[in-house]
């Protein structure tokens, strides 16, 4: 299953190329429906490695990199797969998401 549409990939790659050090507004949210793992992504390298806020559900969300290809291959109980939040929209930059997540010790919607 493809987690990213061509449009989302283009935006993520554009963020990476145009202003790498900018405080980008997140483009996509991915999550595991069987666990507490969540990824809020802002940029993507041409090889499919994305940058963003990563939370594996252990109380230590952090900025880092993740391979979308690996997430697409990840299978949970009963064949569940990583999902994209189709309703995700935000106007807050990644720094605001990161600060809120660090305070809450998990990814939460910033106020």
C-alpha cells in the first residue's frame, strides 16, 4: 500500500530542496492503528527517507528520519498496516508540534 500520494511526495521533496533549514508546516501524519507509533513528516529526500517528528510510543518523541518504504512494509497484528491520517491538516510549524510533544511525552495536537 502506498502511504504517500504523488502530490504529498512532491510537497515533501519541495520542502527538502527549497528551504532545508526552515521550520516547515507538517505535510502528512502516519500512524500504526495497533500501537502508539506516529510520524508527523515535513520533508523527504529523493530516496524516500523522510524527516519529521517521530514517536514510537515510548514517551520520547524526537525529531528524526524514517524510511517510508520500510513503513509501507511494516505489518502489525492481524495484517494491520501503517495508515495515513486522511483528515490531517495543520497550520502550525514543526517546532510547535515538537514542543507540545516533548511536554506531553507523546505527539499531541498543539494548542
